[in-house]
């Protein structure tokens, strides 16, 4: 399993993915699930993957082969992010169809992808692409998507995140979402890959790999735990009728 989260906000885009892949408790590996592509001054593209590793790697492999061979449409030939989402969805559906048959459960090969970025002359976009190949777009009302093991990290995003939130605060919100997930689900694990894109810069960010020893992540994890404990103590005591 995995956990990926992406935000499309007024000031830019935020992407964070974990790297744990497991096939049982005795077979745990680290694989990157955040991929970036770009042409400086022309486009930036980020793809995050969750689900069956063979399926997601096949989709990424097809995209990179199309690009290397100049086989259109490819990542650098599409004119809009909408066209890009359609290309990724088509390849995902194709890969799943190729590896499944009447004797194989398609659900074993399912995966989901998040595709975000910006092409020159267009607005930033973020898409959640389903195994069937169709997709939805993030909006100012729903500015984030999650794929994978999302339930533990969702409450903080629902309560705190807004479309107008500055990128630094949004990053903190996302990191707390991951900290909550890491504490509650062993199928999500460090290190994390994080990337912040500023609107209209059209440059591929360097990004950061966050390890367990990262001092900033350790600090906010400890502080968030203390904040929750102190907040619980500060809540008003229940009235007597709760105990009758």
C-alpha cells in the first residue's frame, strides 16, 4: 500500500508521496512513487502512483518510451493538462487490460494516479485518475486529492486546508497528514518525497526526500503530538448526565 497526497492551491502545487511497497509483512521494499518531467519555461508535470507496483511501473514505462521515441501523443507534445490526463488514463486502462483475462481478477492489478502540473499559457491543474481511465479535476472547493491509504491523513486536511492557504502552511498541513498516517498504518513508510511548485514558474522543483532522521519532520511530529495531548486536556469536562 502507499499514501500520496497532492494539493492545487492559489499559489501553487504541493506533492508528497511515501515510498513503502510491501507484499506481506516479511517483504518490504522502497520504491519511488513520485515522478517529474518538464521543459524549462514551457511545462512542469508531476505524476504520483498508488496500487499494484507492476501496473504503475508499466504506465510510467510507456509514458517514458513514448517520450524517448517521439511517439505522439507524449508528455511534451500534448497541448493541455486535460489532454495529458486523458493520455495517462488511456495507458492505465490499456495496461490493466493487457495483464488481465477471464481467469485473473482485475482488482489485483488496479492502481490510481495523480497527475498535476502546468503548461505554458494554461492554468495549473491536478487530476485524480481512476483504474478505469476516467478522471476528475481538483477545484477551489476541493483543492486536494489523496490516493492509497488516505483515511488516517484525511481529517487534518478536511479541517485545516483551504484553497487560499500559503504554500508553507499547506506543506505543514500535508506533513502532519503523513505523520498521522505513518503512526496508524505500517503499510505506509518513510522516506517521503516532497515537492512544491510555484504558480507560473514553469520550472521543475528539485524536491526533497524526507528521511526518519529529518530534524524538521521530527520537530513537527513531536509538537503535533504535544498539541493534541494538551488540546485534549483543555477540553471542557463532560457533564454528569454522560455517566448515568
